């Protein structure tokens, strides 16, 4: 299966997503540039994010300017501080295409060129490119402390940015730098005499090299990506040996097990998603991608196995992954605490990289359903509606008093931050949103079947003159489920369009050219013949409100209900409900009224649930059961989860106490 190679020009027209795209291009990316340029302070409360190094400002661009000889000074920030600029560069490169939608991207383009020039100036003659090492450490320390050095993670993000820039602009300026980086890595790593025989503590280079291979056609980058996948976990002593040999030390007070680094066993033997969530997910996405490109069955099986483990046992209803703050990690099956959750924004973004790759191997509605869940919930909750404040951690239950008073919950912010000391998430969100067009279609290898798997209104031209225009009626998706695909096939090619029937839609109606049809749902898709010059596929999904219970395996959600409508998960916020929210309840058949409120939170569906509120006859801390509690009628207000924390600070919860 292929993806954007055959979808030449995807023009997103969705009202919902155009707002996000334009907000990212016009607000978020310019704001992030200012943050990278030390014009926005780090404002995370103490203890809230891992890895604080006490910096008040990002210093990322300054590090590059110093390394490029444009400014005097010393390095500051995380060892991987350059990646904030690289991810921004990747996001901004995609964003340049919004010029076609009439946006002024001149300033963004100037900053893109400035960033590339800085990377060019900072690169060493041998291709090495990492300002932490270039400014802070002697050259002989390079690649000698890979447990925490993040060197390949850092260079990998630059490679990804360069590939994006090349794909968008056709310019090879950044790509040339990236190829020199890859050459440096290829020279230093491998099975040969004197080469480093082990991986970086943070996967990323594997995905980056696979993308570099796709952009350049150079087979050695794919082989090198596969080498990094295969070497991982084969030598549990590798990091210790580097340390013993005098390798550079970072984060010396952090003692993480090998599992955290996905280095405790070969990834292809792993049965469960374990360790640091972003590390595992970047690696799993690469295993899937490289497995497809090499047709390596063991890699493909591993990618499937880990995905299944995550979505069946280790993913929250919002798509959040990573249940544990210690090590920002996965924990164990069905351990999904709502108030201790990590749910890093980067992890939800990574789930989309992973899902996209699985779709390219074998399109399945179940995978596309998860991608959709992540997009509309786990990912979007990471960013304030105006694009200038961010969540690193995405809880399903939050309480300002608990975050403040209980150190084990200090990582749960109840206000998005303007910038982080470890600012991995903001630009990761940026690069996902500005490349959303790459996540909508998957085309079969023979080019005959186009899987239109996301309900994001768009107009797309494929290489062979085939076009699909997706339009949405009413308040549009995700608020309305009335979707039409206008398919045009002027050359009368042998073509099919496969449309996803989401698992959440209990019922649906399907019409082809105005006639009701019943087609089998295979792997989550209905497939419609589209070999005529014009075909119109009209799908109406069931957007009724759903009350959801979690599996009995999930202790955190026993006796609770969640509420969803279409792909959107809802939550209660204290600004709409009196609180404490844990006293509010609803029954499984509670009456729910819905209304679209165009002026609230940039346009959201609001639910009013006929629920109740627990009342106690006494205020005693403990009381005998002969003083019964009463349920008083109460109307509960619910808004889309992604839009929480855009008004007054207060409690929030997704799962609500279930009453009779
Ligand atoms: O280690 C680099 C980045 O910092 C990771 O991807 C994030 O999870 C954060 O730990
Ligand atoms: Zn992050």
C-alpha cells in the first residue's frame, strides 16, 4: 500500500480542520518560533514536567546560532534541545503549502530558511550535527554515551525535517545537510571494526532513515534503519559498557531500567508495549514502516502484536497512552488510572505515525478508528484552541487541588503551559496538524482501491486524474455524520473507493448514485465500484450519543460511564458544573439533549444530561450506613474533551459515576 505518493494534492476543506490548520500556521508556529527564540518564558510549575534543568528560556535557536558561529555563548537546555527547532522546521515546511489556501507564509518561510541556514552553519565537516556535543563536549565523546545522549534522536529529527522541506519545496538545501548527517551515522555505526555496535537510548533515527530512503531512493538508509532496529536489545550491557569506558554522563540522578529504553530485549521479541511510551511508539512505528519496505514478516508481526496490545489493553478511551508518570511509561495491561495517567501528547501523535504505517501495510477500519480517536481527542487536547498553550500530560480526571497538594499528581497540569523546559510536544503537534493531509488516504499497491478512511472534508487529485471530493452536510463532521464522496474518474480507470464504517456507528445508511445499497463491511470498509466517470457515495453515520462502559478488567472505571458522540469523547468541567464532579452521576439510559453551540469554544456540540448529585445527611468524615445518601436531580453539562481547559481552571472528568 502506498500513501501520499499517489494522492498528489490533498486540499483540506473541512471547517473544523481548516480552523486548526490556519490557527497552527498563523498563531501556533509563529508563537513557537518566538519561544524557540527566547521571547516566551518556560512557565511550567515546579515538578510538573520531567527533566527540568532550570532554564528560563528555550535557548534552542541560540544554541544553533552559537554553534554556527553567529553568536557567542554557551549551550543551554536538554541534550536534545535542537529537536525543538527541527520539529518546528518540519511543521513549518508543511505549513508553507497553506500559501495555496491564500495564507501569507512569507515570514514563516523566512524563518524556515533561517533555521536551515543555522543547521548548515552548525554542522561539522564530517556531517555531525548536535549542538549539545559540539558546544559542550570534546569530539571524542561523540556516540559514547548513548543511553541518554539523544544524539541520533536529535539528528533523526533533523533528517525528518529535511525530508519534509524537500518534499514540499523541492529544494535540496536541507536534504543535503541530512544526507551528510546520515553519512556520518553510517560511518560511525555498524558491525565493522571500530564502529559503534548499539542503538541510541531514544528511538527516532529508524523512522528518520526510512523516510530518508523514501525521499532519496538510497537503499543504504533503509538498511541502516533496519540495522538499528535489529541491534536494539541484543546487548543489555551496551550502555553500561559505554559508561564504564568513560562515556559522557547525563541525567545522573535518573536510573531507568533497560525496559525504559526498549533495550531490555530485541524489539522483535517483545510481547507487550512496555517502557517509555514515546520511545516504544517511535520504534514500533519504524518497525512497521521498515517491515513493510523490506517485506520482513517478523517486523510486520511485531508491529501488529504491539499495536493490538496497546489498543486492547493500554489505551485510554481518549486515545491517551502511557499510564505511569515514572518513566513516562506504559505500565501493565488494563492499568488505566484516570488521575495518575501520563498520556503524553507526543505519544498520541506517535500513535498516528504508527497507525498510518499499519494502514499502508494492510488497511483496516479498526486501525483508522484508532487514528481518528487520537486525532479528535488525545492529540487535540494537547493544544489550547488558539494554539499558544500546551499540555504535555493529558489526564482524564483533573483537580487543581490534587495537582497542587499531591506530588504524585503534580505532573497533571490544570492549565496548559506556554512553554516547557522539555518542549517536545508543541512542535510535534504542529508537524502532525500541518501534515494532516497525509493521514486521510491509503492506496492499494495496484493503485486500484483508494481507502478514504478519515472523515475530513477534502478535495484530492490522484496521479491518474482520479479525484475524490469529500463534502459534509449540516454542521459538518465531527458534529454531523452526513458525508458525501464525489468521485470523478475521467479516464474510466478500473477503480474502487473503500469507505470506512466506524465501529462506533451502530447504524448507517449508504447510497451510491442516489440508490440505497447494502454492501458487506470487510475489515471495516465498504468498497464501492468507481470505474464510471462520476460516482457519488453518500454515507450517513449514526451520531447518536453513546454511553460507554469500560471492561471489567479496568478497575479505575468500574461503576462509571463515559459519553461519546461520533469520534468525540465528552467530559465534564467545573466551569459548567458545580463540583466536586465526583458527586455527579448519570444512569445508562439518562436523557441527553444535544445542541451545537457555534459561539462556544470555537463551535462545539454541548450535551445536557439528566443526571443527579449525591448528597449526604452529615458532614462527618465517616458515618454509619444507616444514614443513607440521597441522589438529587441535577443537569450535567458535557463538552468535547479536546476543548477542556480553555476557560476557567477547575476540575475535569471524563468518566462519570453510574447511577441506577
Ligand atoms: O527524551 C526526549 C523526549 O523528552 C521524549 O520523547 C519525551 O517523552 C520527553 O521525555
Ligand atoms: Zn512530548
